[in-house]
């Protein structure tokens, strides 16, 4: 982005001498003292012409900010009557009336053209002009003025992106030091009449209906405007969000200031929509998408709505939206699991509020022996115990919320209801002292982290000192995400995982407790039901292999079940892993590496079956990192690819998961968790999308930028996308 030289905002123009029709001054007197409705009891022809111009083109209402307070408009007949008395208007009455109208139109041309370029007031008609007058206006090219039709520059404001638009560019600007804490106002180029104001924390999308090269803006508290180049095409959409960040520059010493987050949007080639936008509906962010297409063809998008911040330990609720038109539009946000707000802190663990997440829905087939058509939605509370809720009306309402007792391995002799994880278990448990106390802004901490990554060296899953720790009570439990599976036999499998270190909570914003990454040092397990979710049992322990984290399952025509999983991808090969079961999910083989790439720290993905032995998998394809951290790791000869989550892709296997080839690159930008579904032979994808981070010095400084590719991605929105066949 670029900011032009600052300039003072324009001062509203008084209406006492309407210079826009100054060419008429030779034939009519100037505006009398007292104004349009002054004591003289009449309105001069010049003032009437000015008022008519304002009526036709809404110049005063839009340009001068007088919407709702402009003078009363004399009707056409009085204007025409005044014009007929001009010396230049001659002939019989009919000719003089026609000539008067022509005169009015000619002398309003400049004002009307200016308004046609800069204003459009939808729904406001051309008051006082009859049919003949409108025909005459149309002949002079003013037929759309004030009508809201074909108005160049018409501003349409939206609360979310329009359907079938995709993100194109991300631009950041900063308000002046300490400014922009309340709002920002912006408009296209020099057309201030089309201004839109956005409050702090709010996001708006606008479409101006014409090409826009620059956007002019100023933040609350600023006495000058600035300009940013945006390069919008005629049909493009512009969005802006006002966030807060501490500004560290030579002129600003860490003062909280407005951070302006802009995006341009272009029409997408495939059907696309945005069901969830972070910062909306009272949630700081939405994470962990799950998409379910019901037997009736309803699309249901689930999300974890996190309040306050986007941490895994933030107060989190499961929410959903339903679509009846294959994801083009979505209904209102609904809460899946109802928990009173006053109980959320009490029901949490380790000093954190309640976290309700990891939903893994599945709908039972219409001919199932038990509960045909029921939607089961298993989930976890506090990433420790499994619960279940269900719907019998196609996801309209949900009921039967209850804990699935015995689905977490707890310490022997401890009552299951009282069991809890060890909240203070950190990296010292794995033999690395003080590695959790990492401040990304401290150079010593940064080098200590890099040194720790390099000295780990050996793949943890082949390191006996580490694998020997993978036993005992579970500390972290996840279901899915994003879905469960009903086998052809009717059995329901809930892909799950568990680990033996929970991870510490952030001590301050930007803190990086490294143990959080190692709750992904995990093993797989399966929750199994043979009666439509009425009763459940755990599978046998999976063999170690390369472990298994967030995982998904598909059934092949031969009955073999494949589990495709996220991998640790920290000092271990950065590829997804797979395991197989030949006894309907009760036992799985040791997991093995696939050719599917993983970013640093791994990332959840989605796997579904197609026709025959076809398997589809979605997830990021991060490529090679070029960050400062990667350069340091390379100099230290560490075999680590410090890549961020980006390049959302779909892969296809036609041989039952033995090999994969890229089917589609869905999003080249930052993108994370995803959920695939297949309906009517077509693939649909719901995924997390994040914009690039600002590159100027905000909040954490240069060392934060060094870690930009390994710090967990915070989604800006969920994108729903039709992928194709």
C-alpha cells in the first residue's frame, strides 16, 4: 500500500451563494438577503435553479453533508414560470414553456454532470417533474439522476462479502499515533459524498460500482486525510476493518493506535461464500470448521466461536449455520450446545473457561437400524472428555446433550467425574527445562527456541526417551475434527486422538508456550458405536508408527478403513500419515508417512471417499519458507521447514490412498483447517482463511516477524467453496 501526502479534509461549502450555476447571473438577481425562504417572500430564479440542481443530483445532500436538512424545493411549474419571464425566452406560451425547460436543463448541465459522477441517492425520485419533464431530462442524459438506477458511483454497504467473491489483495495502514481508537471514515478517491464509517472492531464491505484507483481515509482524532492505492475494477468489492495495535515507530512509542485492515475482492470462478467472519456475532474469531451435507441436501457449517481471543484456551462455544441453497447463502448463527454464561468459568479446566469444540458430525443413513436419519455430533469439553448431542430434524434443533463416560483414559483409582489433567505439565516433562518461557520479542529467547528445535534432532517417534513417556492418563483429547464415519455395516466410528502433555496457557499476549505444540505429539484412538450412538466403546491402542493427531477416516469398497492424520511435523518428517484397519476400526496398523505435505507443526485436514477406491484429502500445501527463522535454521543445518499454513489444496487418490496427486489449488494465501464434503458428485470445501500479517513494526517487533511462519495462524474468516467434480 502507499500513503499520499497528508492533506486537510475539505470544509463544507455554504449555500448562501450557489456558484454551481454562476453562468445564469447575467439574467437573474443574486440570492436575496435572508436566503431561499427569506423575508422577501419569493425565491429568486438563481436560487431556484440551485435548488433544482440539488434536487436532480442530490448535490447539497451528498456533497455538503446536508441530507435531510436541505431547503424545500419549489415545484417544476414555479421554476418554469420564472424562466419564461427571462428576456431571452420569446414566442407564444407553449414555445416559451418548452424554451424555459430547455434553458433550465442547459444551465443545470454542469451541476447534473458533477452529481452524476459523484452522487447517487437510491429511492429518491426527481420531485416535481412530470412525465414530459422526465422525458426531456432523459434526452439530455439526466434520466437516472436521483433515481438509483445506473448511477455511477453508487455505494452499497454490506456486512459480509457478496456471494461468489474471493479475496484478492490485503493492504494495511496505520492511524496516526494514538488515533483511530473509535472509528475510521473512508471514501473512493475525491468523492467524499460516498463516505462510509466503520467502528473499531467492526468490518464492512462496500461496492462502488465503478473503478476506484485510490481510497481516501482518516481515523477518529486525525485532522488530516491519507490516501491508499487499491486498484478496484468496476465490479470489485472493498472491505475494511479497524483493529488495534501498539505502534512502534520513530514518532510513536508503543501507543495503542488504529490498525487498518483492508482487502479487495474479485468475482470468483467457482461458487463461494463466507459463513463466518472473525469479530462478528460477539466472537473474537472462528476456528476448526466442520461441514456436513445432510440426506435432505441441507448444508450445515459448524465452527468453534472463541470469545476474547483466538487461544485454544479461550471461552469457546460450538456454533453453526444452515444453508438451503448449497452454501450460497447462510442462515443466522445458532449455538449448538447451550451452557449458561455464568457457568462457563466454573466448568472450565486449569483456570480457563469452558472450551466446547472438536465437533465431528455424521448423519446416519435413512435405512439405518438405529435412529435412521439422526445427526450425531460428538465433541469434547476442555479437550479432555467426550460428549454427544444429536438432531432428529435435519439439524434444525438439537437435544440429548450428555457426556460419554469412559471415553478418556484417566488415572487409576480416580472417580471418572473428578478426573482432570495435570495442568502444569510442560516441556520439562520431556526433559527440556525452561523451553516454555519463550518471549518472541526477546532475542535470547528466540535463539534458545531455535537451539532447542535443532538439538531435538531425532524424530520424536523413534526416540525411546520420548516414546517411553507416551503412556498413562491422557492429558489432551480430541474428536475428529471435522467428521465421523458410518460404515456400511452401520457401525459409527469417531476418529479421535490423545496426548500426554497438555500445554501451558499463554502468560501474556504474544507469549509462546512451546508445550502447546507438543499436545500434538499424539496417538490415535477410535470411539465406536454399534447402536446409532446409544452406547460407546474405545478401540484398542493403535500401534505407534509416526503417531496420529487430528484424523479422518474413509471406508474402501473392500471394507478396509483408512485413517488419514495430521503429523507432529516438528523435528519429524513434515508429511501427513496414514494407518489402516481391517476389522472395522477396532485396531489400526502403525501409521506411515504419505506424500501429502504438512506445514511446520502440522495442520488438520479432511478426508472423504469418492466413487470406487477414490479418496480426497484437503489441507495446506505450504511450499518452502523464506522467513528469517528459516534462514537461521538453514545456517545451523537443521532439517526443519519453518512454513506457515497456506496454499489450501485438494488431493485425489484413485488407488485407495496408496498415492496422491494434486487435484486443485483452492487458495494460494494463508489457509488452515478444512472440511470436505461430496454431494451430487460435486466436492465442497469449508476452510479457514487468514490474511497476510502487516509487515511494518506493530506490537511484537522484528522478532515476531522472524517467527511469522511458525506462530499459529489466526483465521480472519471461513470460506465455503465449490471445488468441482
